[in-house]
C-alpha cells in the first residue's frame, strides 16, 4: 500500500498516511484537529525535472564553467 501525504484544509497540518491505492482522503480525518477530508498532496509523486541542469557539463571546451553554464554567456561565473 502506498503512503500518501495529506494536508488539512482546516489547520494546514501536513501528515503522511499509509492507505489503500487510490485513497483520496475523503474517509480520513486530520490527526491534529480532527477535521474531515484532508487534501491529498501530490507533490511527492511529481517527476523531478532532471535534464535541465542535469546536463550541465559544458560542451565544446570553452574553458571551464559553473554548473549553471549552458552557453558562453553565464552570469554566474562570468565567462
Ligand atoms: Zn487539521
């Protein structure tokens, strides 16, 4: 069974709960204030965007560079 993260819409408390697949939180209650129907937080399931900065190695050998370099005009390292 997956662990979902929920957020209480009443007191904004976030908590994780092991529940059935597809659980939307309608049957759950907040452990803090007891308010029903916490909101399910989906952020943990979003795919990480590796790719933009994952390929940060400078191509072409323009002489070093920082991790933010994608071209020869980098404001971070100034080369
Ligand atoms: Zn609450």
